[in-house]
């Protein structure tokens, strides 16, 4: 998670989450998932906005729920399990399914009216513009008496 | 926004080594998670390939060796820095040895929302292989 001030406890919590994800996730993918199937996120930042991406293949876009309040982004969704007709013989079942939810704290407040989300080839991309009031202001220094 | 199901081309009997040779490009290769099940007529393979579309996926079937491959450009956004990361992107590779005879002309492969659906119909002689056991 991103935060503005460094908090060692949060750092430890993050490490714990990371370890849990490595050991509880679906190892063969190389891309670990949380035990409950909460997908990993990448956060890309620029001066004016942030892009949050997450890999959630096989989700119907209608089943993705995104909400933004201030500096918090929540992504909720359901990955439906494959339910084939009656008499099938399963060889492998590795794909993650079920509900997932991720809450991400952003380093700035966002303008929730301008948030855009795009789902393509199993990758969700959320573009979060920085709120006007939260943008850094340049303060010029004057020499004076 | 929703992906439509798209056809993926399958290359049959192309000669390729059975062992995984090292790649020339220095890029991570991931093993995609799969679901595989068998019905009376087909073997169905579902593979999670987020970020891949019908053009980047490569499927080859040589004798019994089925190979799934996809090469993707690593994720990057111009003008943005990666501030926090929980997953990596790269290529996909996974190969299976099929034990059943497959009817090669009727294989179907489709991509939707980053999931590959591969339907491998069993060949006729393989299907009718049930042997009845009678009591003496």
C-alpha cells in the first residue's frame, strides 16, 4: 500500500501480507494470489493521476464493482467457477474463483467523478485523477526586506 | 468493454523441441493456472492468460505434445512510474502431454477476458474403447 508517512508497523504488516500471499496463493502461476483470491495490484503514479492495474481474468465486467472515496479505492468482484455439464472428470483445478475485494489507499485524494475504469483481456485498469485541491502548489520565493 | 469470444489459430504438427529451451529475450515466463476436465467427447482446457489476446497466444500440437505460449510486452505506462507492485508481467508457457487421441481437425480455441478455452475432441477410435466384462 502507499502511504505518505513511514510507519514501521504498517511495513511489518505489508511484509506479513506478502509472505501470506506467497505461501497461500496458487503457486504454479508464479503470480501469487491472496488466500481469498484477492488479486495483486500495481500502482503507477504521475504528477496528475495514478493508474491501478490488476489481473482478474475471466470476470464478467458487470461483476466488477469499483468505488472511490477520497483517497481510498475499493475493487470488488466475483470470479465464477467453471461449471461444466454433469459427468465430467476433473484432471486439474488450479484457477482461482470466488469473491474478491481489495482496498487501496492512494497517496492523494482523487476526483471521484473523473475516475475511469477499463477491463481488457482480463486486466482491469483504473485511472484516478488527482483532486484539484490536492495538487501541489508551487510557491515562489521572493527576496525581500 | 466486454471482450467478445475470439478464435485462436492452432498450429498442428510443427516441429518443435519437446524440452523447454531457454529464451533469448530476458523476460520472465509464467506458468498459467489451468482447469482441465474431460467429458465423454472432449477434453477441455481453460487457461488464465491475463493481458493476452487471440493474437499473442500461440498454440501448437505436435503428436501428443500440446504447447500454450503467449508473449506479452511488459506492463508500462508512459509518463508514469511504478509506485507499488504486487505482480509482474511477462510471457506465458505451459506444455501438456495428452494421453487421449485427439481429432486434430475439430480442435476449438477461443479467448475471452484473458481466459483461453481449448476444446480438444476425442478421436473416434479413442471414444469407442469401452470393453465389457462378462461374468463366466
